[in-house]
């Protein structure tokens, strides 16, 4: 046996290391991961679409506990409490109109939240959150009722659960895939808490239709339905309306849709009624409480 | 935020890691060329030789090679789909060759003529071993053999 000295192979001829570029493998694997996530996401999204219409009301109220701190803030001051009560009476009337059969009538609650932003939100558990900024700029009971009816439409159609369902799916998905407390589930939980409840165009116009139908049922005419959105379209640039615009479609579009609906159904338009005394008193009190009109929120 | 940190770590891992790998391979090949005159085999006995063995001595070399975040990230993706873990191949290869070179260096210093009975052991350090729970894995290669010197 003779020893023959041999030079080591060149780096490119190393049989022990795969010749492909590391970035090539990285991109292929990343693409695979994205594909798998998208597929599971799609499947769970379908599951949500199936679950939402069949969700037990008790399970829904359990879900609402995430938002309890928000609702409690809404209940904090006595002035907003009286306002909440006045709004609740209006909501109960709308509910009675929508569900004549008392046994089938769901329990929905409305809360007034002291905040100068103009907005109203439908939350899980059958809660509607009205920001006092909406009351402050409302001129008639009719337009206020339409906004309330619109949010009620979201609750009845369960749009709030659908919007939540996606985030909820992402949350459960990330927890199942990567274990507890990873960055994806953290992000999903944040989005659950931040209430990114923006609905699709179709959901919005369905809610508008219900709001309009309720308005006509209550007053016998469709006066005041478009007033709020016309005002919104004019003051688009005002920061107070920003919050409503981010959670709802463009007001001009909705005004046009509503007018088309009113014409199609041949609804009459009559003068509107001013805001009720209880709500006006609350408005005066909340302005007294907060003279600069500054938001109490930090 | 965490996603951004991860992206930064993976990017740093890629650029720093591939630079380190390139320079390391250049150094490995250069030193391996210098050691071509020191026969290193895993034969149990020295090949037949008219000369008498003066002494035999245990020599060893150790090298620990760290895995960067880029390799770790690619490897964790690879774990989902299975297949060749090519991200770690170069790390293992470098650890083994570096440890061999260190062993040869030790033998050369002692004036050995050849190394027989070469053995290689590998172990992973960190990544769930050695008392660390979530440490990044490092690969250790331990190479040992018998250095032989002929009487002259
Ligand atoms: Zn809406």
C-alpha cells in the first residue's frame, strides 16, 4: 500500500454540501409555507361562514367578554348612563318593530360612550356602541334612528361575528401552528382587541336596507335617512368623522343607494322630528361635563 | 414588530453567515493542501513499512460551529415539509473538517509521520441540550486518532 498525497477537492466539488444556493431553498420553502397557510386560512374561513349563522347566543355573549372593558367605560359617567337609557328605549322600539313576536326577539343593548368622534359600532354579544360625537351632530330623531337601525342590521345579519371570525380564525390558527404566545397570535389578538370591524360593501348596504325599512315602519316615511350621510359627505375632511369613514363605505355612495331604494319602494319623505328631550338633556349635560368638547379618551 | 426583528435577524444571519462560510472554506482548503503530506487514515494498523515505529500518541481536534438565524429559519421551514436539511450540511462539513485540521496540527507539532485509526464524533450543543432550553443549536465535531512516528 502506497500513500499518494492528494489535494482536497475544490469548494464547488464538495459532495457533502448540496450545490443549490441557500436563498433558492429559502424561497421555495417560504412559498410552500405561504401556500399551506393560505389553504388552511381558506378552509377555516369557510368554517367561519358556516359557524356564524349557527352560533349559539350564549357562546356569543361569552365572546363579548373581550370587549367588557370598552363597554364599562361607556357606562362610566352618570350623564352617559341616562343617554344610554334613552337610546335603549329607541332601540327596544326598533326591535319590537322588527320582531313582533316577543319570544323570538333577541336582547340587544346600546351603550353611549363619551367620545367626540362620530361613530357607532356593532359589537359581539348584541351590543351597539354609540359615541357621543354622533349625538352631538345629529339634528333629528329620524337620522339617529336610521344609524341605530343600520347597526341593528349588522347585529341581525351577524356581520360583527363574521368580521370577528376572521381574526378569531387567525388567532386559533396561529396558536395551533406555532404554539402559545407567538408573534402571529399576538398580532391576531391585537386585531381582535382593536376592533377592526370594517364590513364589506354588501354587508353595509344590507344593513342600510334594514335601517331604512325600520325607519319607514316607525315613522311611516323615509325622511331623514340620508341626512347624516349628506352631512358626512360635506365634512369629509373633518377629523371627527374620520373614525366613521374608516369603518364605513363612502357616504356619497350610500346616499345614492338609499335614494335609489327610496324611489324603488316609493317611500314618502316627510319632515323629520327633533331629538327627544331625554337625549337633548344628555347632550347638554355631557357638554357641561366636558366644556371644550375635548375627548376624555387618551 | 416581532416580525421585523425576525426579518432583521434572518437578514443578518444570511449575510454574516455566508461571509463567514466563504472565508472559512477558503482557510480550510488552504490548510488541507498544507497537510496533504501528513497521511491521515482510519486504518487500525500502520501500513507495512520497513521502518520501526518510534512512538504512537493519541491526538485530537475539536470544533464547535454555530448555526445562524438564516439557517435556523430555513431549517425550521424544512422541518415542516421534510427532505434534505441542506441548510445544516455546510455547518456539519465545516465542523468536521476544521476539527480534523486541528488534530493534524497537533500531530504535526509533535512531529508525527502519520495518523491512523481516525474516529469522528459529533454532538449538538444548545438547542435543547446541555441544560439550555431554547438555545440556538451549535454542532460540535470531535476528531481523534493515533499519531505515529517512525524511527529514522
Ligand atoms: Zn355599517
